[in-house]
């Protein structure tokens, strides 16, 4: 998977994590921002990292080194997020984003076996992508695993909707409104409030990355559009059509996706999925990157959970 790297015109801030691994791939209306990390060993696997609403490739920055041990790692800015450009609000639904990702994967020629890792809203996106791919029966690559970290398979919490709910309305996706929201987010404590509400200990450096992202009107608009376009009932209704292994990692302190409600949804719609419970908040992979990377690596490289994956608690 060879990519052309940007030169002096690289639009990422100088301190952006893994900046030198960035590539930009134009396909149709979108210009994708990717970060490609080759495996340090010969491998036929690609671990694809799909961030949640409002995040970007930076969310995975501290997991990359471990994950490169035995697999190529592909981190992507989803449409409307980070440095991926060209998204329209009407195309930020899970089915459309999954179709766009499939086109991207074919264009850049992934390794044969693909493991999808989705955090928060990235998890239902991974499920939709795998469902679409199974219907296409495309031999170019196969999706062999889905790993969901605090998957957003239940409605968001009250604090999240109180702070951001009004922005999800169609009016909020207009240029003037998103510019105003970006100004408010970058000049007030709103971003810190949102991060604190995850019950995760987010580093000052990562807080700076989030503040930068939410100072960009395009990122605000994309985040709001992604929230508005999430049709969870439709995703869950098709879940039984998937036959590939699925693993879910759940943070006990996650106040955005509550453990008990999430486990009920998983047991109802993904009865064969493996559930692992950790202490941690919604951004547990940012507060415990080494442990999260080892958890993903154990599943990705062995197609099952092993003792190599830290497990504070397990259960169906």
C-alpha cells in the first residue's frame, strides 16, 4: 500500500502526530487524509482505524507503534473530519460513508485480510462497512474481524446532547452557524467540558488537538452531520447478517455509552460477540493506549482473544 506523501504544502500543523506518514487520496468528491504505517514484519493484514464523532487520526497516535508489529496500520480521517475534505452533510450517513470507504480501500489496495477497529461511532460504521462488503463479495480483500471500542450502539448521554444537540439541527450545518460554533468551541471551555464528560483522563496534548479540530468550521460541520446521520436501528436490524467475529471493549466509567445498556444491545443483536470490560472512560484507548493496542493486536494477529490481551473482566 504505497502512498504519495505531501511535501512542503502539508496542511497538518507541525506538531500533529505522525504527520510525516500522512497521504492525501482524491476519489470523486472527497480528498481523503490517511496515515499509513507499514508493518515491521511481512504481513497480509491491515488494521484499519475508524475514529468516532469529532475525532481524527490523532486519536490513535499512541497505539500505532505496537500495532505495526505484524500488520500494516491505516488511520483515516472520516469524511467531514480532520483533514479529509469535500464532504457534504447529506453524505454523512453510515451507509454512504461505508460506500465511500469501500471505494477508498479498493483504490489504495489494502492487504488481503482487513481488521476494522472502530471507536464510538466508528464501530457502527465498521459494522455497516462489513455488511456492505459481504453483500458485494469482492475478492480484492476480506474483512476478517471487527473490534469495537466503546461502540456507540445506544443513544448519546444527556450532557452530550445538551451541549451539542442544538447544533445537530439542519440550521447548524450552515456555514455561518458552524463558523460561530467553531469560534465558541476554540475560545471557551466547551471542548474541555466535552472531554471531561467522557470520564477519561485526556492528556493536555490531546486536548490541544481537539481544540484545534473544533476551531475548524469544516470539522464542526462534519461532526454535527455525522451525529445527525447515524441511524442505529437500521444498523442493528442488519447485524444478524454478519458472520465474521466481533469483539467489543467496554469502559466501566464511560458516561457516554453506558455499560449496562450497551451490554443489553450487544447481547440482543450480536449474541456471538466477545465482550471485554475494562476500567476506563469513553476515550479509554487515549488514556490507556498501550493496553488498548495490545488488546487489538492480540485479536488482529490471532483471530481470537488471548492472554496477550489485558483483560480486567470478560463475559458474554
